[in-house]
């Protein structure tokens, strides 16, 4: 009986999954506050963020399989471009990507206790009005990648309600072109089934993360921007058709 399974799943979310996630966030947040004065470079904070993200996946019953993990090179900075359909996307990428990557995240997240404090303290970039919609954010992103940081961006501008891949905003691609760094397409398949947008009912399951080979930007011209956007979007769209949303 599906209704009974759904009801039991909702009770599990309400009395097990969410309380444990809140407790984990509180506990690790307190530890984070204690180590901040002794960690000016943020390395211990990054490790703690990965532990926090891993705890969320564990309590939620989320298992992740990675295809193309060989394309993740910690020694090479780049711009990671991913589709976005669930709040789960960020914890998954925190765990799976090389430590020290920085996110272009919605400005509202920077006001969340502990999470927002960590984002501000460790140099993640707030986005207002869409990914890199103003020149200041574009220049800031260029400086980040030129300075040896890798960025993670969701170019759809927000979580997809239907799960279908939305149009990509070109700002981040222009930043990658200006910095001359490669773009690595990331495809997250299955996150919406576990935790959809506007939903808090967790359904344990498996996620697939597909890491495509880098798309080089060095030597490409500004007038190739539209083709670059479509190339990256096409890879992610193809992966979603193959793996399933």
C-alpha cells in the first residue's frame, strides 16, 4: 500500500531525519565556532563542512555513485557547472568535489545560522538576482579563479521545479572565458526524487553524479560564448536523458 509507505516515510523524516540533521548542524556549528580563530586559511573549516555534508547524506539515507571521477583533479582549478533540482545538490558536491571549492550561492543562505556564517567566513560568493547578473560579481568570480580557486555554479539560477533542465545564464561562462580556465560539467541525477523543491519529505535512495571531461576555454573568443553555453548544457542534458532525473 503506497499511502502507508508514504505516511511512514513522512514520519521517519519528521521524527528521525530532520531532527538528526538539525542536531548535526548545531553540534558541528559549535565546533566550527571554536576552530575559526585557529584556522585562518580555512582548511579545517573545509574539512568540517565535508563532515557536515556527509552527515546530512547519511541521516537522509542518500547513497551517491560517481561516474567520471577521474576528471576531478584537485591540483587544477576550474569552474564546475551543475544542474540544480534539490537542496541535496550542495551537500553532495561538498562531499564529492575536491576540498576547498567555493560556491556561488543564493544570498539568502548567508543569513542562515552557522551555514551562512561559514559561507561568509570561508569566502563563498553570494548571488543576488541570478548567477553573476552584475559586473561586480563577474569580476569577483574572475579574480577567484585566477587566484587559484575552483568555483561551483548552478547556472539555471535556482532549483528546477519540474526537474527539467532550465536555460543557462551565461555570466559564469564569460567569467571562465576571461580567466582562461576549464569548465567541468556536473550532472546530478535523482536528487529531486529524494528531496524535491518545496518538499521536506526525504525518500532514501541513490544519486548519480556524472563528471564530464573538462571543456577548455583557453583561446576561445567572446563571440563563442553562446556556443560554449550550449556545449556544456548539452552534455548535462544528455546525461540526464541517459541516467534519468
